[in-house]
C-alpha cells in the first residue's frame, strides 16, 4: 500500500513540474514574439526595458555613454619593475644573500 502512495505522490509531482515547464515555455514564447514585433506594431502591455546593472546608470538614472574602464598604457620595463617590487615585498620570497 505504501508503494502505491509513493508512486501516486511522485506522479502528481511530475505532472506539476511538467505543467509548470510548459507554462514557462509558453510565457517565454509570447515574450519573445512581443519583443520581436515590427516597429509599427507595438504591444499594449509593453514594459520598459530594465538596465541589467546599476553601475551602468549615472546619478540621474540615465544610461552612461562614457567608457566604464580606462586603462593607461605602461611599457614593459615599468610593469616588470612593479611586479618585481611586489614579488620582493611578499613574505615568502628568498632573500638575496650571497653564499660563500
């Protein structure tokens, strides 16, 4: 009797999961057809597009048009000196003592 109850419970759970999957696929399909509609025919229930990350907005809430990352160019010698200074300042580096 307990086996039948388990089979019935898992059947109901599987049915709910599959119906939820089908509903989600239908929703995604309708959203994509709404988004890909011709420019002359805009849907009535169109929601404004959201920006994916707040760092893309300025103080007024508008999208920024300026670059978000500015890198200065460094020549190879300067970069090597900086890396050597970091390496020599780290605690596990061997000291430059001369062996006799």
